[in-house]
């Protein structure tokens, strides 16, 4: 582990501006917001705030824009869409980065690659940080993750007296440290111990606050045993299909392709989509396989906790809890998973396959 | 790797009127697009959008591609207005295609409904081109009325092939029709086929697939021997955009032809 003083961190951020568009948490009155740093407008490195927990919005758009031109068709014929400039993201947390690993399974480590995602994963720089507090909705430990980054960062910062412990997570991170050797020093054993103790304490805090939601069975088992819709209808009762949970989720990655005609030809855009939308799976001719909201609600859980693990070996949830904060129907995913395990209706087995 | 969102331009060389609502589009792609029978492509009308179709032509002729299309939505309505000479886009092929490797020495029972005969024609071209790929071929084809039958010009030659029988049916009696009348499922009542040596392959509207499946199960076919060309909204074609799932499967990647044994426990798999 390295050690970097707080003042050195600001210098490092300033230096990054040469190669990257920098996105970092900035204090805006009461709130911490992810902003692009524009020198002269919202300051440089000194304006970056430490975010003690994950930010309100997901960092997913840094790699996977809400809409992106994936191809164009001009007078010269079809061609690939543009690649955005490299971005440096500061303030990512363990749940944000666990989510990158989850989407990688689909968009990168697969027969087909999503070119925009792969380019962004390759060229973007991640400076992440340990959580130093947890929000009420945080439940990373329930889904096998931790309140500190475990992978997918270039540098990770752990707050210590007067600065940060710095863990290098990639060759890109190594090069960055080498290029700015004057900003880093070797960390001592006490500093490593202090970091580890803080991490252990944070992990315990997240586990303790989720004790009421603790489950014993695998999520997939709890979800699959409910063959009828009775409990699902109760869980979905306050869902107003606003799609917020999908939009703030760092692991949701559904998109649709839409062609837009312009003066110089047409562009094909990939746009975020939501599995709660009635028209999400509608086919030409009007048929839709999940007409009722309860079916779409169930499909959302089935995808995250049954299909995705079956197909990719991991759960499609990093436990960030943003879906809980964003839900205007006050639906808490942890509570739903708990009820799915504990409220087993005997009639479920009788209804069988629908 | 090639960017999977960028289509290959393809010139529309001819349009064949199959029925009042179905046309076959004969395309010449800028580069050959090799595909297996049952795989699908995304056909694009530049500036409007794209939609998934399984080619109806022979997989052994990748230089040209025929796609037979029912007029039923935004893209297909525009396609039906097009004339030869325009350039369209093709992405793909996607999906797995028919399990032809299982058909050796087996009878293949081909059950089509309406425009559902289109992907099956590609399969037939494969089986006719490589007769050793399977045993006998029995084709059952249902349409609403005689005017709505696809590929009428080829029916007679199919039925005359050794080891091949072709039986068409229409839903309701019609003037001038002296063939079988009744839904395509009525052709499955008295099948003289060994259930343990036959694979059933079906393509058509979802409601037809449902009743065909029930009928096949009724007459003794094991779920493992029933294959269905299923319908879902497929956008990316690569199993990454999310919408075409049937349980844990993505039709665009794991299908669109699915073994009934794999999907029978998925709620609403067949509507």
C-alpha cells in the first residue's frame, strides 16, 4: 500500500485533467453531486469532496450512456458510432465497482461485445474509495460484496490520518503512481492496520443494519418456490411503474435500439430501457409476454437473482440500495427478498405451472 | 472484432408477392452472410428501424438471402412498400438455428402456420441439399385460406421428393379447395410416425405453437423431441439488451428455436 497526503491528491486530480474528462463528487450546498470538473467553473482538484458512502446517482452512465450513437448510415454507407473521450471517475465505491464486474459479464466477457462499453472500460480511469459510513439502504454484504472496493479500480483510497492509503489495482494505476512518484510514499504497517480495522468496522456496521432482513436460503430458491402470484401481488402493490429502480441501478443494463433519420443520414441509438415498461417486450402485431405489472415485477427479481446467476455465475445486484431510496412506493428489495423466503404460501405448490 | 451494431448493406434485387399480406424480399448483401437454417438476422430500413427475421432461403447460398415477411408492424409495413433497387441493412446472423445435428436417421415432422413456413423453408432447403442429414420429412402446413399460402409454386415439387410428404390445410372451407380443412393440429391426429424416432419442428403464431405443442404431447411426443420457433421482441440479437427472455433463456442467443423440454416450466412461455 502507498500513502498520499490530502494536498497531493488535489495535485494528482489536476494532472489527470490533461488526459481525461474528470467526474468527481462536488459539494453543492447540502448535497454531494457527481459533476464534471471544469477548471475555472467549479474549480479543479481542490473542489473534489470525499464522499463517505455511494452517491445518490449511479455511476453507470460514465461507461454506459443513457443514449449513445452506436452506428450511423451516411452517404458512404454504414459505420460505427463515435467513442467518447476517456473519463476519470473519482469517488466510486465498492458497490459501484462490483456492478461494473456484473455488467462486464454481459457486455464484455461474452460471444459478442458491446463496443461502447468495452472501449469505456479500457480507457476510463477509476479512483475509488472505501466507504466511511453507510446509508440506511446499503446492503452490499447481503449480496456478497463489501463496503470497500475489491476489484475494477486503478487506484483505491482509504482515508487515514492526514491523507489516504492508496491501493494500486491495475497496470494503469501503477503507471499513474510511477508518473507522479513525488505524490506518493510507502505506507507503514500501522497505516495498513488502521485501514483494515476501519474496513472491518464498516463491514460489521452494514451487516448489523441488515440483520432484520437476513435470509438463510439462496435468493433464487426463495423466488422460484413462489409459483403463484399471490405474494408477488402483495410485494408489487405500491409499485407505480415509474422505472426509477432500473434507472438508478448500477447493474441494470437493458437497452433498446432506435433509428433516427437526420439530414446527413441516420443514426442508431442505444437507449436505456426498463423491464417495468408495459411495452418493453411488446412484439410487432401487439403481443406482449408480460402484460400485467406483477409479471414484470416478478421478472425483475427473477432476472437479478435467478437467471443472471444461472447464466453468468453472479447475482445482478451489488447491494447499493439506490432502488430502495428511489422507490416512491417505498418498496425495499431487502424486505421483499426476506418475505419471499419467510412467507411461503402452501397454495403455491398447488397452483403449479401457469 | 467486427462492430455488431453496424449492418452489412444489401441491395433489394426483387420482391415476390407470396400472398396479399406476405412478400419475399430477395437481397444481395455486399458480402456473403453465411447462416445456419433457423438463425435470424436484423433487417434494417435505414432511418426507420430494424426487425428480426429468419431467412427463408437456402443456407448453402450465402451470397443471396431471401426473407419472407408478413406485413404486421412499423418496419414490415414500410418493407412492403419498397421496390427492387433500394439498399437495406442486415445484421447477423444471430441465434443457434435448428438442431440439424440431431436429425440423422430421424424423421423430421415440419409443422408450419402462415408465414411461419418461411424459416422452415430454409430448413427444408438444408435437408433437401443434404439428404443424409435426416430420415423422412413430413410437412404439415396450415393457412387461414388458400390465398394466404406461402411458396405455393414449390409445394408440388416438395411433395414429389422421395421420403417427403407435404399436406396443406386451410382453417375453413373455401371455394375451389379440395384439400384438407381444419387447423393444422387436425393433421397431427393420426400420425403414422415413431414418436421415439421423430423430431417435431414448428413455427407459426404463438397461439398455434401452444396448441401444436399440446397436441404433440397428447399424441405421445416427448418434450425433448418438440422444437418451437418462438416469438419475442428481439432488439440487439446478441443476448445483451434484455427483452427477449423466456425464463433464463434469451431467444436471440439460445433460440429462437427452443426445445420444449427446456421451456415447459417457464410461466407464459407460450403466451
